[in-house]
C-alpha cells in the first residue's frame, strides 16, 4: 500500500468490569514485551514499542489496542444496560463491532511493505450482509468529504490506489483482521474510525477507535518521499544530533536531544497545530490543508515562536534570563515542549535561533517530515531587502549607533524535504524554514518554506521569503568611516564574507557536512554572476577595490576560557612603496547575534611603517581578568583592527570573532549497557578558572536512556583546578545507539556541553 503513517491512539471505553480506561498492565500485555516477541526492526528509542508509547507505527490506519478478550462497549452503557437496550427493538446493538488486539511491525518499516492488520472483534450476523460494512474516517471538528477530512468506504476485497480502503485479511470466529490503507495525500492529524451501521430501524455510527496519520517519507506517492533509507533514518527517525555554533573559523558542535518519539511529544505536536491562529479562525479549512507539508511547515515555523500566537518559545537576546531559562542552557526539545503543554500553552522563556530551529526540527520529524538543522556563519539580517548591510563607524572604527540590520556570527534554521507542486519543476527537495522571529511574512512571524535551489539560482520571486533567505547567505557589507567634519569614507574590509561554512550533521555519523554549495555557486564563477544578476545583486557584481595592503586577524594557541592569550594583526604590504599609518586594535566581548559588549583589550600604534613587500604581525594580549565578567554565554570575543593612512585618506578594516573553548565534560559509563538494566553514568568536569565555582549543576537527558531530564546539584563550591564528579542512574529501554547529553552550569562557568554515545545491547 502507498499510505501515510497510521499511529494508534487510546480512546475511552466501558469494560465488562466497569472500568472506563484500560489498565496499564492490560495494555502492556497486548504489546511486545521482549525482543523475542518483537517481530519488528526497531528504531532508536523504540526497539520494543507498546501501544502507549507507539509513535511512528507504519501500520496504515491502525488502532491502540484494548485488553484482549475483554469486549469494549462503546457509548455510555454498562453491560447490563447494554443487554437491556438490545432487548429494546428501537435500539441498535452498540457492541456490534468491538476493537480487539492487533499486531504491528516496527516503526522502522515503511508502510505497505510490512503492513499488519488491525484486528476488529465483530459479532457477525448470519447470514452476513450482501455488502461489506460501511466504515468512516474523520478528522477535525468539522469533517467533510469535500475538504478531504472525511471518507466513507466499505470493507472490500481489494484496495484502491489513492483511496481509503479496508480489506479483510483474516477471519477467525467473530474476529476480523483488517488491512486499512489511506491516500498518500490525506491530511495528517488525529482521526476517528467509525462503523456506519443500520439495524433496519435507523442508521447509527459507532466509533471503533482513533488513530493519528503522519507524513510518510517511505511512500513514493507522498509529498515528503525520500528515496534514501540512510537519509530517512537520519532525518525522520534519529532522535539526537548536533547543532553547530562557535565561529566560521572555529566551528563548535553542540549536542541536542530532539526526542520526537518521547512520551507525549506527538500529542503536543498535534496540540500545537490545533492552537495555531489559522485553525482557530477556520478549523475545517486548516485541517484540510494539512495534507500539504508546505502548509504544515509554514504553520510550524510560525508556532515555534510566540510573537503572534500561543507559540512555544519567547525569544530574548539581551543576556537577562533570570525569570526563565537561558537559551544556552537547553540541551533538548522535549523539556521545552513538555513545559509548554504543562503550563497551558504559555510561552517558554527563552529561545534563540538554534533553540527555535531545534524545536521546529523535533515537531516536523515527529509529524513525519524529513528535517535537519543547518547553521549559516556570518549570517546577514537584511530588513529592507536591498541585499546590503551598512555599518557607520567613527574614526576609531567603533560602530556609532545601534541597528537591527546586522551580521550574526551564526544563525540557525531548518531544512525540510518535500515536493513543491505550487512552484516550477526543479524546486522540490530541501526547503529552508526559519522559525526565529525576525521579520513578518504575510503578516506573521514565520519564514519559508523556500527551495534551497531557488536561493542558489537567485530566483527571488519564489515563495516563500526568498529575498530574506538569499540575503542571509549573500548580502554585501559596507563599512563607512565618519570623520570629524562629518564626511563619510568607505573602508576596505575583506575579512567579512556573508554566508560561510553552512553546516549540518552528516548522515549516520557524528561529523559535520558542509552544504554551502547547495546555497551558493563557487565564488567568482560564471554561475555565481548569473545568480547575482538574476537577483539584481548589483553590489556583488562590482569588482572589489584593492590597495596592495592587506590585514587579517590571526590567533595563537590556548584560547580557552579562563586563560590569557594573544591575537595578532597580520599586515602585508605587496607594493613597491613604503606605507605609514596608525593602527588601532580593539577586542570586545560579543553575543552571537553581533551585539557588542565591553572592551577587554586595546592597542594604539600612532606610527606604523610598512616596508615595501613586507609583512608584520602586531600582537594584542587579552587577559582573563578583563573579559571574565563580561563574556557572554556565546563565549565570543570580536577583535577589530583599523589601519589608517592619512596621506592616502585610506581606511583598512579587519575583524575576527574568536571562540573560547569551555572545559571538557567527561562521561564514563559504568557497567555494560543492556536493555532494561540499570546503568550508571559518571560525569566530571575540572574547574579551569582561578576562582571557585558555586551553584554547580549537571543536567542530563537522552532519548532511550532516561525517561525525563534529570538535574544533579553539587552542594559545595568547586575550587580552582578541582574536579567535580557526579553520578546519574540510567535505565536503557531500547536496543541501539543513543546519546547521553549533558549541560553544566555554575555562577562563573555556564552552558558547558558534553555528550557520550551509548550502545545498548539486548538483555
């Protein structure tokens, strides 16, 4: 079958013992309880799925099981009332069909390849009806066949491609096993399956169960079909990964627990869809449009931030996070999404770009859309779509006024894989979506999806928000020096290039993949000029001015947090003339989005001579005592050099962002990791500073290793050079490869990350 994923849901019912909900032990008794009983290929985090924990079940339109051999009476009648009602000829029997046990393959199998039947208990009439029973599926509060949110179909002998269908796979006594299949373009979401019954007196509808339909990247007819199994594993099923931070010249991988299959996350993702403004305005239309990943992706992009709605995260960039959680402290999406639901869809404080992107990645993967987080270094925020970021500086090179158009040290968004039937051929594949609230798109703080191919080609008329994303990776930067008399002089700055080292995690490995080539043609190539011409990017078509004198910032060894270190202004004179000028060096702490902090190092050489065809390196010492109190959690320092030649009225500018390394978190696994067997992780960190650390905490999470996030407080201060060590109990539930992700916080050392891969074997 070519179907979307069906995910079971549990519905209330009335049992013969008077219960209104199945017992946990009854539910678990119906599921796989050991690897030997499990006939499915597991996915990470779900080697042994149970009905309560099922997520990406590939059974087309199947159901969460009720206890075996306990008939379920739908409606509000007790068994005695049921018997009495059946004696009344005016009342149809509400237990005509009952939901029984079912078996299913593992989440790793594509639907239709390993489809297992949903088993429905039926009190079959004798003789059986001439036509198969009429079933209905419906989604949303106002389902209709016209909108595609309701379908009527009979039990038949064969499925029909592109239609809802139920086929009898087996019949034993009064139990039918059914194969249910769905159209590949059916709207995703929560469905109800009902039996449309007639007793000769009146028509009645009896709900048999509920299920959730997801996008299916295994299905060739689905708009999110991805033909590489390795990529499906990485971009749909993998629950952990990396987000890249640092700087373009020192890329730092940050571990992240996406946790899209963790308990309750699917329900939260569906809730997120159901509180979006479009649903609240017109629920029927919104549910109908959920057949399109383009539409769903755009909704998710807007709902991950809370600027227009009851979205998940509130953004903040001023380093004041006392009334919430610092964006740098998060290590996974699960805790964020659970907080949002627990607090009644109230915004979670706080997020920044990588947090917005990571949560969007979790939601989209959970819904079945292949998604990855990407990082763009030297990312431009262009508000007026002129593809130009202008800085106005005083004669010392200092930026004179605050502005919202800036170059971010890095910026994260997501890419999702889908077709684009609304666009010209060739624009299917990876689509950029940016949930960070920067600019409004059609009146809402969202961005995308826009084909990555369209960005590369400079096709700025493409939906959605192509000009903004194109500027993020291609904008030009101009620095103006304002002299005492008010005149402006353009400086030369070849050190800042927008759109570098665009990065994402490799498929199947803990390595970085550079995907810059998917956004940009090689610099200086004819294809690049064609793309710039198509985008009317005139600044990029102008040849850069060359003076024969060049400067760049170099760094030394040992740039670790807590240490003193040197940086260098390396100046080259490639002309036959001597040059004399003034060199100003300045180091300031900086946030990842370009907001500057206090100075932490300066040097002013009033007269610097450069011999013909010579090179010079001028050092600048940066002391820990100068930056310790003003370094942000981004761990970044911006070093600026300005060479002024009065005789030529020339200004040469060079800048570099320096990332300071945090100490290493060491993680030891004590014992052999086995499924359903307790395990201990020993976590340690050495204080690299010259002062004691107070208020130390370790926060740990990892899908498949630990049920929920754990925090361990360290009661005593950790002295300078001392090692702090804690232990955390784990209980691996699933066989396979998992990541344990750790964050360390203290008063003077924050947002230190670590991880350890843990391979769990069968018990």
